[in-house]
């Protein structure tokens, strides 16, 4: 498989490095990074019909229903830039979503080429997430050990205040990881049956994981 026009999914627990790796894949290999969070925010900003529906849930702090997320994803995949290949980050999370994604792609005469499962030891995930902070103003992400800001508690980009999200506290992390394992086990089986799944060790650092991914895409 050549790197051009490849359509792939990144699976991985919170803290596995999906977002960082997806951005690296976009920058280095030219694929479009499709993050469900970004797509939802863009649809809300543009005021699309689905975006207005999503906003109602997001403003109340509720999960956006599958049918709305799937609809927004379907619209995004029609964009011209997706023709050169894309990497999905944060979707699908369940077998139901995976089946819906297959239906969308089939309708557009597309198909997935690869599903990368980022394998990371739980203690590494907890260490990564529990040290993570975020800027209140611009949303930039830092880590007290891996990516510290120049001035403690202050964002390098905009000078905003850094804080730790409630779901990045150790107790909450353990709950998130348990939920992820329960949700995603069936996804791993689903994509293994199709012969699309490939494991990547993301327990060391994202640069090493990216080299594995890039080599596999170029050689596969």
C-alpha cells in the first residue's frame, strides 16, 4: 500500500497519542486529519443544520448522538481534500459506529485501507494523562514532564492560565480507561475480522510510533 490516498483509522486509549500522531501523519504524509471534536465544532461554527442540532447537546454538556456525528462525518468526507487520504481520530468508538462508517464509505465508493491500534501500557497512559494541562484561553496542551510550558502554569502561545481537566485526574483516568476497554474490544474484533487491523507500539514516544506507521504505509 502506498501512502497516497490511504484511508485509515487510529484506535487507542485516552493518552495513547492519537491526536498527536494524526497531526504528524497529516503534516508528513499529506493526509487530512479528521477529528470528531473538530468536525463538530466546525459544523456548529458554520451553522449547518446538523451543526445546530449538535450545538444543542454540546451547550448542555451532553454527548452528541451517533446519528448527528455520523451525518456530520458523512458531509465532511465529501470535501475535496479527503480525496488525497484521511486519518480518522476519535471515531468510531463502537461497533455500531463502525458499521455506520462502512455504510458512509460504501455510499461514496470508498473503503478503509488500514486500522492502527495504538498499544500503550496502562501505567504509561495514566502518567501521560495525569501530568497533562490545558490552556483556558486557546486550548493548547502541555505536560508537566514531556511538554512543559516555559513558565509553570502559563501558556507559551497566548499567556493564558493552564489548568488540569477533571477527567485527567487519576481516579477519573482509571474510569475512562475501563470504559474504553469495554467499548473498544468489539471494535478490535470487528476490524481484525476484515484483516484491516495492525498494532503499533505507542508506549515509548510518538516519534517512534510515527516511524512505525510511516514505514508501514510506505511498504504495505
